[in-house]
C-alpha cells in the first residue's frame, strides 16, 4: 500500500510550475500567448501530479492532516508578498520556495508586493467555475493577483513564460477574477534550482521531508473523486464480476482514462496495468477492469 501522501490519480497538469528564479529584466516582453491555457496544459499538470504521486485532498480535515504530517507547509507571506483571504494557507514546500523567490524578485522589479489569492483547495471547497482538472487539491498550485500596473504584468508574464519553457511550471492567465494560475512541478523545480547552484540546501530539505514521510504510517487513503451521480448516460455502467479484486466498467461516450480512474479512486497507471494497455485512447462501449483500491 502506498504511503498516505502518495494516493493516486493521474491528473492533468494545468497551470504553471512557478519556479522562482525569474530574471531576464532586459529581455523583450512578449505577449503571454502560452498563458492562455489549454486542455493539454491541464493534462500536463495532472500527469505531473501523478508522477509525484500526489493525493487529491477532498476535505478541510485532509488539508489539516497533511499539514500535521509536514507534507504541506504554511504560507504566511512576508515583506515581499501577502496571502489575501486564503482559507487554506498551505502548499507543497516547493511552492512556498517558489513564492518566496519570485516575490522577492517581483518586488525589486515592480516596487510592490505580490498578492497570493489561492493555494491548496480541497475538492469540496472548489469554486463553481473551477475546472474538474484543477490541481489545487494537490497543493502544487497557487493563484497570483494581476497587478493594475502594465509594467508589472509584463514582468511577471515574461518570467512565467521563461519558467514554463524550462518545464518547471504551467501557468494560465485567468480573467474572472483576473489572476495567474500557476502549477509548480516540484522535482523539475528542484533540479532547476540545483542547476543554478541552489541545489544543496533544497536537496537537504527534500531529504528531510522524505525521511519524515517514510516514518508516517498510512492511517487511511484519501478518495480521489466524489461519488459519481447515479443518473447520467455519460457515466460508466458498472458490471460486477465474480472477482472481489476487480470490477468491470463500460466506457461511456466522452469518458477518458483519467475521468474513469478518478471516479473509482484509482490511478490511471493502475487501470492501464489491470487492462495491459499503453494508450490513453478509449472507445465508447469498451470494457475496462478496475482494480480494487
């Protein structure tokens, strides 16, 4: 059984891994064409979450539990940035590192504090307009308020694009309300820092967290998704089998491996293994074996 913090799904990576070493003050300021967001970006974020074996936290108690275990850290803000009206001011340690670094550079360049408007959000506290592919429940994302000053917007967009091109974040410019949604990819981000000569301290911290996690017994596993609604022809129809270890589901129109895995509280990788498939492509009517949680 996987450790408590490693519970499952392959989620789609969405917004940028905010890596915090922005520079390029003298670079041209391109329009943020790649900050417009896309389904591919969402998949990328979710795949990164699965690569890190991150849990999708469902409730406020899950967030508190992860904070108690040291898997999430408090993000209080500092002289370079403030955390504004955030219900759960916690995030993955690498996200805090990213914010600390980016905010220091931002304030130096713009002479104003960065404002963080969202961090970890459990699934039952997601806003009505949140994407079902959001990685906020994993603690790997942060939302940053857009400045009213054009020069500051250009600075942060330019630097988010640089980090995105280095494959350490995914970022999206959102309009309602105006903010930047950023997903930080912890392992690539730590490697990026190490390549810039910041590796030893970061690696030491990561090793301490790994050791702490290894000692923590998995009290329970967090379910990834809410129960599927009973009435919807788009949802898989479950056909019980004689085996207690697996059940069969029929793929509905428009369903994906990720949506089926999330609904049943297992990972995409586990579904692929159970069905001996490599492709992510499914066809309506196809039968899949779902392994027991």
